[in-house]
């Protein structure tokens, strides 16, 4: 499986064109990616507004918990990261559980802001480290947030990318399906296909996910690691060690 | 206004109350929560603004909660909320699943004194199947079809939270945590624990006044140093990592949970 720096680099590329990026709760790798994207934007004289939930230093809001959601509905938020206990090939995500919701067989924490932000944020990047048939399913058991539609509804937002510990999928809005865009170094197409619970078809230009260059790694180990430590001190210490490239995988 | 004890605040919350509480990162009155368990509170309904974690899990594990409205219940980096999950699986807890902005909007509707608020998104989510009280209506101002979700006002009996400062007039400084003000505006009664007493009047200071929940909304305040322990509290103290790690491990079973709870109640 890919390591945290590689994944942060991969996610950062997918939000690089954004003017504003927000990260939800308990999301250290998306937070690192967002900090990296901001650093890279700044190096090109660009300004990126970021919001990392739970990190006052990285949250430019003053009007309480609702402000981020209002900001998104106003059309000001370009990118957001979401995860999922289950993610299906049509971009539907399940953050709630498996089985009857009133007496669940398996219960995840809950839908958080997904049902709302998925519809409103133009560039939603799904991230789930675990790449397995139990996560990437043909159809979710519960739709916390739908990948598309309903027809005729106001819907400026939706999924654009899905990143796992093994691969990147791009959402094809014409077919409302994910297509395999790249596999990470060391992965094989056969293995990734076997571990994906939905039908895999290859995106145009399918290839290998690019690795971070030395300049990007220096940013990740330097300013990104320092900033990440404010939001996720233990994660930063464990996964963003300064001075050497960690080749260890990180726990799911 | 005299300061009460945290136990007196807990005793002022009746069994059966709808209690509004903030997220674990947003100023949770944990000392009062432990006193709610000490006083054997029962049949509470919790409305999380907008998610909950340790506080809900503790109250559920202690048998104090009948119903919960939240966008999620999780111990964050410490994992799933195990007593919450166990109670759901056993059918001992009625869960009203939500999404974060719907809870904010429900409290804002109560704050405005209107029966509901519309909000975008949510269409296509199975949450609509779990929430018959959320309605999809046609935007009455649009000529073209434009379905939109409306969520009902949430009227908590009591808002309960922890804040940095209160003065002797009942003004409470909440700083950036404006959702606490929304909770208080929406609730019939507001009870607050604070880290410290502010000598003087918070409303007299133009820098502090905008971050102050003023006294008309505040029924009672208790002084509780480290009142959010073992959770982190703003820039006052970090989470007690050892205590939370131990809780996450022990609360996998009811026996383990009860053991930690007894330590925290009597420690």
C-alpha cells in the first residue's frame, strides 16, 4: 500500500486548481494534501483558501459550525474530501452502516455533511485508503449521499475523483461511473481489478499514478509536516518524519 | 448571578429533556455530563450540534439516553463509539440520523421562531427515508420545477456546553464558537460550565462582547476547571490521550465501559 506522503501528493494534485478547499473531521491525509496544495499555490503566486475542521489555525471562519456549509451553498467552496464505509461504482457513498439502520448489523459513525456537500461542492474527491471489495462495492447498502441526480434538481456538485491506497478513479459524468484512471507504483491491474467490487473499466490515458518529486517531498516534510502537527500532532509525528522518505505503509 | 456547582447544573436537567450538546471539539460540558450520570439521569434525548462522540457514548452507556439526533457519533481518531453502536444493535436507542447542516438549520429555525428552514443538497440521500419529518417541497418562488428540502425547527429543552469564561452577570464568553449561541437561542433554557470567572462585565469590553453569549439566554453557570476533560478544550488544554485510549479500548464491552465509568465517577 502507498504511504502517507505519496497519498497526500496524489490528493493535492486533484485539488490544485481550486481557489478553496475544505477538509472534514478525522482526515489527516486530506489535511496534509490541502496544506501541500496551498504551499504549491503560493509558490505560483496563487491564493488558496483552506479550512481544516478541528484546527482553528486552519479555519478562516468566525460564524460557527454552519459557516462552512453556508460557504459551500453560496458556491464559494471548490473542493472537499469525503470518505465512505462503502463506495460504489456510481459514486454513491455510505457513511452510515449495513443492514436495517434502526438495528444495524454494522454501524459507521454517520453521514456527517456528506448528504449536503456532495451535491454542492463541484470537485469532491473521495479518499479511502483501504482498497477492498468490502469498501468498493457494486451498490452501497445505504446512500448517505448519491453520486448523481436526482434529475431536475439543483446540483452543482458531485464526485470527481476516488483515491485509494492502490489506485485513482475518475468519475465519468456522462456515464455516472468511476473509471480506473491510474494505479499506484507497485500495483498490478489484475490485482486492483480483483480488489474492486464494482466493474472496472479503464479511463482514457490510463497509466501509473505519478510519484512526488524531490521538491514536493521537501514541502511535505517541511512546511506541510509543521502545519499538519497543529491539526494532527500524533499523525504528523508518525507519518511525516522530517529528513527521510518513509516507505512504510500506514494503518487503515 | 451566583455560580452553581456542576452537580446543581446536572440536577437542573430533568429526566426526559431534549438536551442540545456541541461536538466533542466544540466545548463539551463533560464534568456536568459525569454529574448527570451520578444523579442517574434517564430518558434524555440528545440533539448534537451537529455531531457527538464521547459525551453521547458515555450517556448512552450509562443508560441515560432514549433518543439521539446527530449527523455522526464517533470518537474520531480513537475509533467508533462502541456503546452507541451496542445500544443501536440492541434496539435500546432511537437514532435520528441527520446531516450536519440540517442540524444547524433546525436550530437556526428555532432561533428565528419559524417552523422550518429550507436547505440545498440532501436530495437523493437515503436520509430522507429515515427522516419523515424532513420534507421535499417545490420552491414556491420558482416557476420551473425546483425541489428543495425543508427541515423542522429543533427546540431543545436545555442547551448544555462548556465555555472559557463567564462573568457574575451571567454573560458567557464563547469566542469563535458561534454555534453555541445558536444552540442557546434555540433552547428554552441554557446551562453552562466555564473554566474561569471573568471579573467585570464581558459586555463592557468591545473586543469580548461580540464573542459573548449575553445573560438573557443564560439560566445558570457553574465553575468547572478542566470541565471538558478528558476532551481537548480549545487552546486551554489538549485531549487526555491516555484516558481516551483507555476508554476506546475498554468500552468495547459493557463490563469494560462500566469499569472506566466508575473510575471517572469516583476518581
